[in-house]
C-alpha cells in the first residue's frame, strides 16, 4: 500500500473537493491511500510552505509563496514529471493568470486546481425588497453604502487587495520599478478606501470574506451587496446559506471595470515526497478538465480549469457563479511572488488595518507602503 499525505485548508471549498477526488482515485487504485489534513485559512496564506513540505507529499498552496518555495527548493518542478502536452493544456485553459501564478523561472511549481479573485456578490431577494438596482458604477456602490446596504471585508489581506486594486484603477500601473505605485497614487487609494469604510460598520474590520458572505446570505441582516471580496461559489449553491447569493463582475470605476487581485489555490508536490510518480498521477487526475467539471465542483470546489468555468453543469449547480464572474477573473492582477514579498504582505495587512482603526498615522502608513516595499524588493529575488 502506497500512502500519500496532503494538506489543504479548512473550508468547504478547500478540503472537501480534494478529499472527494482522492476518494474516487483510491477506488480506482486500491493499492493507494491518500490522507488529507487541513489548516486554517490564515495558515493557508501564512504558514511556512517549506516546513509543510517536510511533513506532506502534496500541498494546496497560495501562489505568493512561489518565490519562497523556489528559493528553498520546497516544490517539485512539475515539468520533470508531467508531460509537456498536459501542462500545455492546463496553461491554455487557465482562468486568468492562475496557471502562470505557479510558473517561476521557467519551472512549473504547482497545478492551478482553484481560481479566485475579489468579485461582487449580492442578495437578489434583498435588492427587490429594498427596491434598488444592482450597482453598475462605483458611485452606485457609494450610494448603497450611505444607506447601510454594503458589506465589505476589512480583515486579513482584504484591505491590502483593495489598495492594490485602486492603485491600478487610478494609475493603470502597479508593481513596476520596485514600487506598488507612486506615493500620490497610494495616498489617493487610501482616501478611496477611507471614504467607503466611513459608511460601513466597524465590525467589518474583523470579518474576512467568508464572514461577509454569511451576512449577505442571512435574511435577517440588512447588507445586500459586497463590491469586491474574494469569491466563494459555495454561497451560490442551494442549501449552503440561509439564501442563495448571486455573483457579478466588478463595477466600473471612471468608466473602466475594476481589476481585482488574483487569488486561488495550487496543488504542489514536495521535493521531499516519496512515491512522486503516484502523487503526480493523482495531481493530474484532480486537475483534469473532466474531474474539475464534475467531482471537484460537485463537492464544493471552485476549479482552476477554464472548461469547468464555462461548463453548463458547473454553472447549473452554482447559480451561474462561474459565468457571471469569469471576466473579472480574466482581468485579475497577479501579485508579486518573489522571495521576501510575503514578509511585506503580512506586515502590510496589519498596518493598513491599524491605520484604518486610527492606531497609526497617515504619514507612517504611506512611508511603510512606499519605502518598505522598495526595501523588500531590493532584498528579494524578483524572478
């Protein structure tokens, strides 16, 4: 009996689909046992992947870790184990930059089994009850916010992703010349976020996107729309929440759709894994278009394969979640992935929240976003 151990993240979207695909794979291969452990959403983004690679054969990973993993030789170079045709098909059918997000220095370090970015979500029932229309522009979003109808996460990486999004919307340039953006662009982006959150409840600073979607799906809560939080197709499925919530592409800001920041998850193979050939065979099974469209989606997954996003089957069971938001995913901005970037991201998430809660000054947060990012860029391996 060959045993493969993996670690995913502890949410219906994160662990159930890989467990389901593993179960079916084991039924087809009676001499293989695949065991999946889980970690929290916070640890999915923050736990050291090199340490995980010492304990697990397979890892469901966040793409900003790619540069760190490459520098520490934590992930297997998949092109050494997977045929060129399979990888080419995966690249061709990427949702936005999902496949590219795990490509580093011409090596493929994971398969994109999950695709995500911030999208818009809303309760159609509440829209009708309140006699309001679905927002089309950012001005429409602010009008709803003034009436207390907007929910938006201010916890975790959410505020930082919003900062990046507005920097791009203002300047149409981001992550160039060892900067997030010019200092005046950073300043203006903070102003926009300040303005929005001035209308929102303080409790949203302590809710991640999952908490926001729980509120939107609760018929007893007033909020009916979120303009840009990482999408979860689970909430567009019958029975998952008190009510189904619907998905939409982002609104226009100054006549152009807001470009959000790519998320998602990849399936990586530890360089320290035993039985790599068997583990890779399961990886290919999990990432294949037919399994992504069927077992993976049917068990709560949010696939990384484009054919699944376009599939009638997948969209039927998710209230057209995938079709409704694919344009936003295709526009999504790829975050920096160089070794050292995550140190900045972890610190930035804390500092921006402290700034929003008025624990640090405007000058201090701007200095950090400007100077500290340049410093980490200078120290990082920016392949």
